[in-house]
């Protein structure tokens, strides 16, 4: 269970932990934060002082998440957290992939997931593919978002590169409310309302929002409706909360486009329609009792139900240009998916800050269990030769699968003060996961899989002065293959995602070995600095391997051996009178470490390697993983006027990324170019609780693309129609075009306590 050289690495990391370095202190990107404690467990517990935490935790407060500055939680992370870049793989701003330190949390099946996301102690990665639907997390309900880097085992399965922990608002911190409405470019219209209040023992908070836009492209409208409510009770020693989250969304995207279309046809879709609808009901109950000022017992129980409908227009990879176009040989078709995912579970945690042998000590022990069930069906429909695949042809069900995924875990973490200002952190978690697959149309998909492992963590922090903290840490994590990966792992039968299933070989779990050293501190009262160095090695990493053809999403999942993500994060933020400044730079080197031969027929360097008929590429150690930006830079400046008006500017820049299918980094198209975008936002108090605000995205109207894949363009006839002969089909790099300039204006009306204290 230990990595090679494990003992030597631990000794080196603990030695370097007491040497100079840097790391980000949590804080809202727009202003210095007074937060000095952070949560280091799934349930809140008794928060740990930041000076004792051996990790570069970054935190966004509610102000950085408010629309329209960030239309989605994913966009807020992209603007305000170091080492984050986003990929737009679907052509819709509400379905972004979030990459942190080279690991991904994505709503797209086919994207290997490496980040766990929690809302009030409940992991919201979905059952079927560990996906994260950002459109189902209401930004108006968020009080705080913390990004905990590394493979902290306390956060359980799928925490390879980090955990994102969302804490929601509650009525004990609210007194009043607000109504907000705005609109502008792309036909976007949005409204949100919230209110909360409390007395000595009872509290309530509700928020709801709705958004509709036609989109900037020809076929990318969005409809998002979210609601959240929480009831709370507390007395001197106990507390209980019950929350309900609801969401109903419909998102349509323009897909990836051939590079040759990105001049005059960037607003067009490759084919259409492509949309996904989500309907969520999520109930979470939490309770805690403080036996003494030093001992806290917490528990939660939850139930989460998600219904998803996906309609995908696809090119038929089996189309034969030597045969007549017609039934059985249509150029395009539709994949229609229905998924009902339910998950229920709970956890319990005991936290103690009682001294041990005369030394300060912070102990947390806990257990969690959950079980998820998926009913999935996929149907196919022939659709003719048009890019508009709307069809009246019969719909044929080809897959019906029931999948149960359950897991249980026991964990403990302890922070012990070795000497004044020096703390040793020891943690570990034992996980057991089971996946059962039941084919409802036969037996080909039946399968049982079980995985178990103990993951350790060790860290050290040193505080030679109140203004400086040095730290070092080593931890391990595990990600088990998801049901969708286990049923789409055969290179001879690639899946046309969202999914087309077959009886496939089992996959190994992914094991991570993470190391981080750094420091943080205050150079002056209003200046904070930070730096972190990190490396995460994965064993038996799972990647989605594109199989080529006209359907650019076709492929299969595979264990690819070792991969590595390593880099550095730098942070600086401060205030000079009315001017607040923040800067974050990160360098992430994400590479393969194991030699591979992959099939990639649309790669210009492909040639027969393993078989005479194969179009293979040779991947060597050091080749870069697709989709991960090597460098990112985030700058934010905010000026507050005497009258209370605020004007802010955000610059987000990221380097180029390699396209999917170009894992050997040798395709003639090269990388998807990097880009720099500038956004402006402002707020103007009008009196009487009223405030006007405005936002401009992509101020200089720069053209950009954040994601690429290699594919074959079959719509090469006159007017970009289908060429039935196949004579003019050509391999190209496909990209998702970034949004042009957009501007929105709106009004906020605050009432109650918020009217007199907008902050």
C-alpha cells in the first residue's frame, strides 16, 4: 500500500516543512479575510486554526459568488481560485469542467473525475459517473466555499486532487433579505430572492432564483431554476437543521466545432439538438450536541434524487459511403438517455479539543455510509443526413441497466502540538466500496465489483512567529471505477457517450500519492503572501481514450498506468486605502508517466504499431495530459468610493491545452491556444435599500477556446452539408468556441438588516 521510497519521501517532506515556502491563505478574491479557522473534516466539527493546517486551503465567500459577476459556481472558481482552469466541452456556460491542479470535476460523462464536492457534508458527485452538475448547486445559498487540496483521506472516495466543501447559509446569520433582477446580452433574464430570520432558538432561510437566456450561439439556450430552504433550531448545547434543495434545468450546447468553422461559423452548432434536463430533490438533516466546550458530536442523514434526460445528436461512425443512404445506413442519429439516480446515507463524527499529556490536541473520528441506485436506459434513433437530427423515425431501446454503488468508511484525524507553534497532523481512512451491475435486457452487463483500502496522511506545521506558517504533508487517496466506466472499457466496442454499453473488462482503482510543502504569512497588516509546491502521482489512472471517427465523443475508459500532476501556486493580496488587490499564479505540469500505445485515427502522427490495421500513437513519459492548462494567472482589483460605489476588474489568463486524441502531443494542429479575458463589474448604492449593478464579460471581445478534441469532419459538402460520398471528409481539430463580449445590468432591493448593512 506504500509508494516506492515512501519513508524517504516522508522524511524529506517533514524536513522541508520547516524551511521557507509559501501558500495561499483562504480569503475572498476581492478583499482580505479575517477567517482564521477552517474546516478539515466532512462535517464542520470544531474548526481548526489555519496555523495548524498543512495545506494550501483557499476560500471564496458569498460576495465572490454573487451574480452576475459569476453566472455559475464553476465560473466563480475560475476567477477566484489559484490552479483552476475551466474547459467548456459542451458549448454551454452552465456545463463547464473545473480543473484544479490537473484534476477535474465535470458534469460530462467521459471525463475522469478527480475532485470530490460536498454540500453541508454530503458528497454531491453523482452515482453513475461521479459527475458534478454545477447547475444544481444554488449560488445564492452558499455562505462559504473552501477548496482543500491534495488527497486528504478524511474526505473519502474520489478525493485524488482535492475536495470542494460548500457551506450553506442559515437563518441564525440572517436578518432580512433581498430581491435581485438583471438582464442583458444573449436574451439573459434572471431574478433571485432570499430572506431569513431568527429568534433565540428558531431560524429560517429561503432563496430561489430563475434564469433564462437564448444563448450567444445558434442553439445554446439555457433555463435554470433553483430553490433552497433551511429550518434551524438551537439551544445552549444542541443544534439541528433541515434543508431542502430543488433544481429544474434545461441546458443546450453548440458542441465542438471543426477548426475550419471557427472563422465565420463559430455561432453554429456542428449538429443539433443537444440538450440535457436535470430535476433534483435533495434533503439533508444535520444535528449536533456539545457535551462540553471541548467535545462535539455531529451526525447527518440525507436523501438525493436526480432525474436526467439527455438528447444527443450524433454522426454515425458505421455509415458506409459505398451504400445508399437510407434506413440502416443513415449518416446521423440520436442517442436518447434517461437516468434516475438516487442516493441516501449518513455520517457521524466526534470531535475533541481536550489537551493530551499537557499538549494541545484536536481529534476527530467518524464514520459514513451511503448507497446509490441508478436506473439507466439508452435508445437510438436514425435521423437522416441533415445536421438537424430532429427525427420521426422509430426509437429503439438498446441499453437498460440497473447499477447499485455503495460505500462505507471509517476515519480519524488528529492534530497534536509537539512544541509551541509546531503541530503534527496524522489522519487515515478505511474505505469499502461495492458496485453491482444488472442488465435489464440480458446478462451481458451483469457484474459485481468490490474495492477496499486504507489511506493514510501525515503533515507538519511550524509557526516560528505569528506572521509565518511553514508546512509539509503527505497523503494518499483512492478513486474506484464508476458504473459508467466499468461498462465502457472495451477498445473494440467504443461508447458513443453519453453511453453505449457492452460487456467490458474490469478496471483497477486509481491510487494517489500526494506531497505538498509551502508557507503563508503576513508581510504587513494589509498584505498577505503565499506559495505552495505540490506533486500528486497516480497509479492505474483512468482516462477516456477517444476512438476517432465522425462522432468526436466516441471512445472507452482505460487504466493508463502512472500519471503525475505537479506544480507551484503563488498568491498575494492586500489593500491600499480604498484599493483592494489580489493576484494568483499557478503552474501545473500534468503528464503521463507510463509508456502507452493508444488508438487515435485522427492524429496526424498515427500509424500501425500494435496491429497492421490500427491507427496508433505512441505516448511516452512526459507527454502532457489533454485539457489541462499549464499556467493560469488571476488578477483582481477593486476600488471603493466614499459614496459606497465599487468598481472591480478581473483578469483571467490561461495557457494552451492539448486536445483529446493528441495524447502524444504530436498532432500537426498543436495545442489549443491560451487566452486572456478581462471582466468588469460595478455596484452603486441608490439609497433606501436599492443598489444598481452592472457586469461586462470579455471586455475586449477576445476569441477563445478552452477545449479541443481530434475528429473527422463529415459536413464538408456545399453549405456545410453532409458529403455522402465521403470523398471530402477530413480529420480536424475540433474546439468549443468561447463566448463573445456580454453585458448585463440590474437592480437589488434589500430589506430588513440588509438594507442598512449591504456588506
